[in-house]
C-alpha cells in the first residue's frame, strides 16, 4: 500500500489533474503536430482493421470529453458530493469498464 501512496503523492506534486483540466481541446485538435500523427494512428488501425484499438481509442476520447462535461463539474459543489449526479457518472464508468473488458479480454482481433 505504500507504493500507491507514493504514486498519489507524485501525481499530486506534478499537478497532473490541473494540467488535464486546463487542456485546450480546440487548440489540440487544430494543432498539426498533434493532428497529423493522430490521423495517421487512426488510419493505420483502420487499414489493419484492428477494431479493438479503435474502440478503446474512442472510449478514452469519450471519457476524456465526459470528464470535462457539466455533469462532472457539478458532481462536487462546495465540498459536498451531489447524490443526484453519482448514479449517471457511475453508470458511465461501469459502461466504459464493461466495454473495455469486452474488447480487451473477451473479444480478440
């Protein structure tokens, strides 16, 4: 358990959550230094017909977009968890976990 504390401390000290919150999505997807390799990655996996990788990539992008949605921003207000928002967020998490387990472990390319 001591290693998990060290990992959490490292993430907190490097301000990783703040960096994720401050990402300029529009700027990222209009930047050719990101967009060209990303399109090449997607095109390569379409060519290879590796559906698992494409679905997991779409799942990660979808969860990233969902994490910046108003639903997630209003989850904790003034230090109090909003119980009306917990069930939809947990549902999205369970659905994402189910899709990931299916495509990574049950279905193979």
